[in-house]
């Protein structure tokens, strides 16, 4: 598998996360969690990277069908836009917690995981925000919920718990949004790497970024590890598809830039035998 890797932006993130792709504008957006900002850049040559500052920790953003963006932030949920307007619309998390990764499902519902800032085991939760802005807690007892995704037929939901080194599979009802029958799909080895963000290919394979592992791992829908994709950064954090290109965020904080000069940059990986769908949009 001959692949090429390049950065799409000069913006180096302390902890880059949550890339999303808009096929109409060709724009990739991603957050810098502890840098309290988010970035945009087009995959078109000669494009100019843009950075937007927010007043809090930001775990993930998604586009809204009505315009602008919905963000999972330290306090809960916020609306924001490229004019740097910011409005926290749901402030409900305790002061010692924050939101982490988040994704939108096929019906436009927003799923976001919260965690204790010190990663106290069992305090993490999975939240569902519906387009009518009603919210429900879907799972409790987690530590660091991460890496959300759905199978192409929308019958399975995947969730990583990074600190527990596990990936779970749930039965998913696309129309009601219910999840059930949680099963342990992958127990990751204790090799110093943590499973982080993920994406799902058109064929239903799950690609997981391995924090502190300098790699992505590819799994079958039944949890079999199929292959490894090496990365030129120690801390790849998440990934998403832009057609047949894979966008990978990374963390640059506390990294040796001589050994890993691309640390903290957002990368595009070309030459992989996979494709994936564009990022879904929140219907609120």
C-alpha cells in the first residue's frame, strides 16, 4: 500500500481533533481542544488557512443545516460561526468536566461524549442532542468517550473509550436514535498507545487513530484488526474522509518536533484503498 502524506495547513495544534469535510466547498474544519480555537482550510492548492478563537475548551464542531456550526465545548453546547460569533446554548456540565469528541448521525442528531478533566474513571457520559434542542444521556459509566461512528447501513454504532482501551459496538435504530445491546468489539493491547478518533469507510471498515502509537489501525465490522497505516506523527488524534483522501488531525503539545516535525498539523493521506462519506450536518 503506497501512500503519501502531506500537511494541508501551517496551523499547528496543541491537540488537533474532530476533522469534518464539506464536499461542496472543499473545506476541512477541525478544532484545537486546549488552544480554544478552530481552523479551516481548503484542499485546493493555494488556499488560505483561517483560524477562529473561542472563549473556552472546544472538543468538536459540526456544520448546522441552518447555517454556522454547533460545537461541543467545556460547558456543554455552543453555536458559532466564521464571524467569530459565539453563544453557549446549553451550559450543563460540572466545572471539572468537558466535552470531547462528537459526531452527527444520518438523521442530523448530535452525539457528544463528556469526560472528567482529570479522566476519573466512570464519570464520562454520551449525550444526544436532537434537532429540536432536546437532550438525552445515552450512556454513563465511561471514562474518555471518543471515536464515534456508524456502519454504512446505520444498524451499528461504534464508540471508543480511550482510557479503557476499548471499542464498543451497539445496535442502532436509525429512526428513533436508540442504541442497545452493547458488545465489546476490540480490547486494545497495553502497548502505550490509546485508541482515539475514528471514521468508517464505505465498505464498513473502521479506521482508528492511535494516540502515542504513530499509526492508524483498520478493523473489520466484527473487530478483526486488518492492517496498520503508519503516520509521521506520534499522536494522530482523529480522521475523516474527503472522498478517497483521509484527513488526519494530530497533537503537537509536548512533542519533539525534530523527531516528528509534522506533529500538531492536519494531514491528508492519499493512496489508500478506501473511501468514505462526507461529514453529516446537524439538522438544528
